[in-house]
C-alpha cells in the first residue's frame, strides 16, 4: 500500500471517529468521578465530594448534574423523615 493512501486513511479516521471516541471516554471518566463524589456526600465527607465534583466537571460539562445531586439528596432525606413521622 502506498504511503499516500495510508495518510489519507489516518486523516479520515482522526476526523470522523477519533473525536467521538475521546468525547465518550471523557464523559465516562466524569461519570465515574461523579459517582464517587456522590458516595463521599453519602458518607458525610463533603469536602472530598466537592473536590471530586469539580474534577468531574473539568473532564466533561455534563458532570454539572453531580452538583445538583447533593442538594436533591438532602431534600429527599428530609421528605423521607417527614413522611416517616
């Protein structure tokens, strides 16, 4: 196979598939860090949870949902306590 065709194939791969696969990889890392942050919130280690949430946000924008998890979790706990009483 001539070198010219090899370069063309590599350029096509980089422009079509490589960006998508990196985006998915970054999103999965952010989800993993977000789940770990939620576990830290659950174990009352809020400082570690916030740091993990910020690091997840640095990997991907969709990790912003992690910041909403903790307040929603606290509201959920208060509602469950109110219903149980």
